[in-house]
């Protein structure tokens, strides 16, 4: 299922991946960029789901994105 225009599908989780749809504007936010950088350093980016996969704890992702809304 494609994300709506202006949004990006992100798969989050360490073992079980959950799909989130976030605004593309999050990519320019320093806290979201920090999450992506930390994920890349610790886990490297992996795209087995066909979209951006962030293998971090789901609660970490939720905490970061809730501050952006």
C-alpha cells in the first residue's frame, strides 16, 4: 500500500516491524535526523520491507515523532 502524497512509510521495530506513515517534512527535523543517524550507526539501514526500516524500539520512535506533531 503506497503512502499518500507528502508522506513516507517507515517500518519500525527491533523484531516485529510496524508500519507508520509520517510526513516527509519529518526528514528535515533535527530530532528525526538524529534517530535516523543513530539507527544507521547502531544497526545500519536495512530495507527488507520495501520501505525505510528503522530497527529501533517502537517507543523510541513514538517519543521522537510525538514531539514533532
